[in-house]
């Protein structure tokens, strides 16, 4: 599902998906499942606790850090009203001073692919920034969307944008300097985060839970399949046959997507606060959990 460059644990603070600067917990998610009435469930979910972190290193940004993507020796931070912040992490114990490229909207999320950073820029839609020289980022190129761009995921020649009340926006980026006109697939909630795996886009659709959209043909996305959750789906991560959702007041949600057209019944693990972000590595889910 995810580009290996999107690291599990970032240099300065544990930053998960859309959520920054809030406490995090660690949940063991053994890849061992049982079947009940045809549904597969995790055999156990244990070890819900604060991770043991030996050291934390900070590099302050002028805006609020909402999202991060690590590629090579640099961390690319969606810095809300400050746009894109680029930080040298060649020495993670001593991160460099941020280099900024302002954007016209509010930067919520960033995804790096090749020489470009793709920023979900709120009311300004998708911002594409040349980072072939990370010390001197280029001027953003924009493609407006009809909603509010909260999340972005790049796969192949397309950027998939979680566009709030406009649902999923699919944008051709085969020429990053001239993005194509968005193609939309409406969702019943508010698309807040997105993860692409194979031929499907998995959308954290807030009040509507999980929305699964067939993107085999990106120019004609399919009608969403839904699996409702009891909370408010904020963030989504796919690993193997399961999707992991940070579901706000309902904590961590795990849904079987071995058949993406028929998602399984959600399994819940409560957290102490409100789950905003999730990232999976090995047997563990890392939750950004506001208190």
C-alpha cells in the first residue's frame, strides 16, 4: 500500500498521517485471525500503551504541522498557513532549519513522488511543487477542486485527493507542471484522508466511515462501497487484507477488505483520547490520540 519512503516514525516527534503534535499510543495487532460466522477478526488486540521513546528532537515550524512525508534526507511538512516546510534530516538528531514554500491555501497533507511534492492545500485544491532541489523548491502549480483538499495520495500518473464534501477528486499528473481537470466521485460523508492500494481507493469519510472506490479506470471511478463506523473516520491506512482507521471517539477500527466490494464488520479498540491518525508497521498500529 504505501511507499516505503513514508516512514513509520519521524525524526522529531511521532507524526501520524494527518495528525501532529498530539500524544500517541501503540497497539499490538498480531497478524493472527479467527473466523466467526464467515467474518475474520483479529484474534487479539493487546499492548495498548504509550511507546517508549528514548529521545525526541524538535525543529519548530512557523505554521501548524498537519502532515509529513519523509523522502531521502528530507522531511516534507504540510505546515498549514505556512505552506510546505522542508527540513534536512540527514542527521535526525539535529534537523536543519526549515525551508518554506508558501501556498495559497492551508496545507493539510503532503505526498512526495519523484521530483514533486503534492500538497492537499485546503480551499486551493492540489498544489504541486518541484523539489528536485529541496533547498530551493519551485513555485506551486495549482489545480483547484470544488471541495476542501484535506488528504492526497499519489499512485502512478494520478493524484487522489480527499476533497471534503466533494468526495474523491482524481487528477492526472502525468505532466506535474500541468495537472489535469479533476474527476469526482461523490461520497456521502466528508472525505478527509485517502489511501490507495491496488485498484481501490480507501477513503476516511468522516461521518460515513470507510468508503471504498474502484479506481481500476481512474478516469471513471466506481460507486463507493461503505462500511459505517461508530465514530468519525479521520485517517486510513491499508496493510494486507485489512484497513485501519483512526475513528476519533471510537479509537482504532480494523476492517477486513479481502473483498474490497464487501468490507467486513468493523472491530474496535478504544483509545484514551480521540484518534486522529494511524500508521501500521509490522504488528503494531501507531495512533495519534488527542487527549
